[in-house]
C-alpha cells in the first residue's frame, strides 16, 4: 500500500496484521473442515448438507482472499506455512471423526460462533482507526452470521422431521 494509505492506519498496523493473520489461519482451517466434511458426511438430508457445506467452504476461501489482500496492503506478511495455522488460530480445528450429519453440523456451528466472536472484536478494534479493514471485516461477519443461521436451520428441520412436527 502507498505511504499515505499506511499512514492513516498508523501505529496499530502491526497489531492489526497479527489479528488478521490469526483470522486468516482460522479461515483456512474452516475451509478445510467444511470441504473435507462435505466429502465424508453421511445420514439423512445428506444432499442438502453437502450443498451447504460446499458453499460455506467457498465462502471461507473468499474470506482468506480478502484478509490476505488487506494484510499485503498494510505491509504485513501473510502466514506462509500451514503449521502456523495451528499456532495462530483462534477457533481451532474440529476433525469430522464422526461423519454423521448432526455431528458435522454441530461442529461447524461451533466454529461459526467462534468466528462471529472473532470478527465482532475485529470490527470494534478497527472502528476508530481503519475503516477499510472495518468494511472488510463487516462483509466477512455478515457471511459468518448467515453461515451459523443456515446450519442451525438445517439442524432444526432435521429435528422437526424426527419428531414428526
Ligand atoms: Fe469465514
Ligand atoms: Fe463461516
Ligand atoms: Mg449458506
């Protein structure tokens, strides 16, 4: 990014880059969790679940793209190796050891809830000094809120199907 563009972010740039790299690590882990989950998932409404997981995986990859672009603009260095994802992640990784639909949905809901917290904090942090990152974070946060909602809706459909209601 140009000098003036960096200047407006000021002294918090380094701390911000660190936070964005942590979020970038989360996004890669979330991407893989959705992607591999979509391959192994089994059980009722499987088709619908696969479609949703695949769509969310693509969204997480797009979030990683948005974050890395901003990290570069800020003069930062993005996380370069997958080992760092585990060291830097806020939300961790939940391997879909149990491929049953309900289990996979619950694991990913937990991940989304963590992501919502992370981006809410980033939204607040950036609100006073970097409205560009703020706007990017808001865009991502909107997706994470939608992701949680979508997964919970499928889970509710499944439960009402079982109870015959
Ligand atoms: Fe995401
Ligand atoms: Fe998400
Ligand atoms: Mg969705």
